[in-house]
């Protein structure tokens, strides 16, 4: 439950940021207004001695986040996908967060397996290793199934992680509300929506059945993709806190020297990774949103293996078409068309000038096309594009920010394998194919057929729906009640009192 009980946790958070010298950088990155900065320091500075010290070898913000624990580490990773919120410099710092924590005891993991699956780990697996990877939410063991002898990956949630995340997410919601109250300008960045997005991502990761479902869906979507494999879940050995997947055997994607030594064509691999990502995003609208080196391997036969499906991105069909037309417009350097697409989609208000917007887009695209092939970047293009659309009043779209962030990561993977890769040449056939299939005559007929099916399904209800709509048009408009801001004021005023009580109780207990 959200409320004053969150304040003590927030004070400890602020104290940790002050003690690690991260407070100033964090507030600067968010362009916090003076009164918010004053409140943050007033509440946190006197209690800096209560803050966690953290690893002094890390940059300040990363040091504070890792000291505060798993929920903050995960939130930092999500914020690294939102340079529009925290700025490019801090986003870069957050990207280096290593999602690694000390592993918990294998005996605890085996006990959780028995609780979740109704049979002991010794009965289910003939071999069960010590942890091979430990992250903020779960850890992974290598095992061998007792019934088939197949090697599998067993992912087990950290004990008590659900309660820890629930407590911290409540605190994040409270902070977001305070920021929006104290800084109306921040509402364009939607801090409350960012926290809700984080909560939805974490909720999915805390239920491994949902991650198993994501792996299954992603595998079904991509089963026809040559040179790409997705480990599949073993459903009868998976539950809420335990998931068993096929083992992904291969060389790490980040080991370029090892891949070359094994005889793999690293240039072709770099091109394939980029094309696969674009294909998944445009064709399926469902893509791996954490596609970095650590979640990719290369099998002995050259197949790209993806795993860890805790963060997946989704884009609706209409947005995919808009995104494809924008990319294609830039590829063809048709800035007028790119501008028109933004207006047609409603991304930019109709009261803006199309010609002026097209001119601004030219300033985005031309410098990039003037670069040599090794420096052309679609991720940089999207970053510049968001800057321009911000000036023309475009609201932040979380799904496109996630797409941009993933594009940055995928480009990094592709360039690490093929430094001179020409992103436009690699992307063009994928985008053109999608446009042919989604925007041509066949696509128009397919859309018409879908529309007819929907109308046929709701045909008997259409007269009543039309009557209801007409009646609502004739009803008087009632102004919505003014927002109630006094709770934040009262809670802020009560902060110091609650902190003092918390300190006294802490000393007594």
C-alpha cells in the first residue's frame, strides 16, 4: 500500500545517494527544479550517515544503485533505456550496470524446486550444478534431466524477491508523484508512466511462467528464421518461481576472437543480428528488448541463439507501419514524406508547419548520410529524431523509446562483429520487404477483410452503439474534479517527523 510508510525507505535511498555523491548528478540529469532539489537534500543530507557506502570503484550513480539492491539495479537498467528521462550521459553510465549479484545457496534453490514442482531436484535431475549465472532477480543452474538425459538450464527466483520488489516499487510510485507535483514540466516525461512500465516489466520477470510464455511465443514467431534459434521451455518442469529451458550451447557473441578461431563468418553474423532484430520488430511486432552480447550465443553450426526473455518489446501493427515508413523515408532521403507520416500518425500536432518540420528532419538526416559507412547509425538517427519531435511537441512514446534503446544495443553487437557494417544497406531489404507486404495492394485487401469480419461480428449491436454515441454527444459536459494535491504536501511535511520516529525505533529495536 502506498503512503507515508514509504518515506523511511526513501530517506535511506536519498541518504545513500548523498553518501555516494550521486545525488547532484541524478538531480542534474533529471533537470530537477530548485524546490525539488532543496527538498531532496533537506530530507536526505542530515541522514547521510544512514546511507549504504557501496563500491567506491563504481561511478557515483551506479555505486548508489548497486548498494540499494536488486529493485534499484533493475530500475537502473530500465532507466538506461530512457535517455529522454535521465539524459544521455547518465543513461550511458546506467548501461554499464552489471546485472550480477552474489549467488544464493544451491540448497535453497533445490528446496524452491521441490516446493514449486512437487518433486525433489535429485528426482528430476541426474546432475545439478552450482550457479552458472546470478542476476538481480534469479540465478541459473546447469542440469541434466533424469528422464531424458538432456542438458537444460534451470532458472530459480531469489527467495523473498517478490516482497522486496513490491516494497520498493511502492516507494518509486511515491517519488514519481512527488516529482510531478513539484515539477509540472516533468509531466511530459511521464515519470509515473515510467514507474508503471517498470512495474509491468518486473511483474513479468517475477513470474517465470510469463517468461516461459515469452520464450514460447518468440520461438513460434521465429521458427522460420534461418540461422536463429530460441531455447524452448519445458512446461511440466516450469512454475512461477522455477523455469527449465533447453540448454543454449555455443560461443558467447562477445567473444569475437573465439568466433573467428572457430571458423565463423563474423561479418555475416553482424549483418544477420541486425536484420533479425528489424525483422522481429517490423514483421512480428514482438522483439527481444535485451539483445546484448550476454544474451546471445553462436552455435557450432553458426546459428544465433537468444535467451533470457524477461524483457520483450511489443509494437502494434499501425505503429510498425509508421516506423517502417519513417525509416524508409530516411533511407530514400525523402524528408517531406517523413514529416507527412508524423502528421498523419498524429505524433505531431496539426497546428505545426509541415514544411518547417521537414526542414528540421533534413538537418537530422543529412549529417548522418554524410558519414562514412562505418559510422552510419540508425540508433543515432532515432535519437536525433526524438530531439526534433520534442521541439515540435511530440509526446514521449515508451514503446518507441524501448525500440530505440534496443537498436542501440543491437548496433553495438553488430559493429563489434563487423566494424565497417553499413547499417542502411543491411536494413533496406528488411524494411522494403515489410513495406511491400504491409502497405501494398495485398495488405489493403487484408485490412479490408479484417474490417468486414469485425463489422460482421458486431453487426447486430451497431444500431444500439450508434444510438448510445448520439445520446452521449447530446449530454452536457461535466468538468472533471480538480486534482487533489494536498496529500503530497501533507506527506512531505510529515517526512521529517516520520524519519525521526523511524530512527528512534531503529535504535530501540
